[in-house]
C-alpha cells in the first residue's frame, strides 16, 4: 500500500524531514505546527498536489517560494502565518506570479481572471 495522504495537525513539527521516505504523498496537512523555514532542497515529493501550512510560523515569500520545487503542487494554504498578515490581495498576486500553476491559494480558487490580474 502507498501512503498518499498524511495528516499531522498540531504536532509541533518544525521541518519536512522524513517525508522523503513517502514519495507517493499527494496531500499533506501540517496545520498548527511550528513550520517556519524550509530547506533549499526539501523532501522529494513528486506527487504532492496539496499542502496545508495554516497556523504555522512562515514569515516570508522566500520560504513559500521554496515550496514551488514540488512540480504538481496545485493547492497551497498558508493562512494564519505571520506572512499572511501582509496585504492579503497583494500577497496572493505576488505568489501567483511566482507560481502560476496554482489552482487554489489560501482557500481561494484561482480563476483565469485572478491569474491574469496577477501577471499583468
């Protein structure tokens, strides 16, 4: 059996170490942990499409940008992190410019109009 979904809410987790052993993961929920920074090269998760980092400690776009090494990441949530205190609409546009492949960002469906607004 392949592990495709992993729910690790509220476990004081501060890094992605160990996830490299489950490359079939498609969905990871790390809500309510202590994630703050990500390694330049995080665990290889070629199937990761959904990542929930809500209620963690992420402070910068540079850290979010490191997550875009996951080739099929389509749904990312980092609400209720220090970074999400920034002007939310502006931040969404900036993140979409960095990764226009996202289909859902912070629980907002990415429409073609929103994507075009961000890029242009």
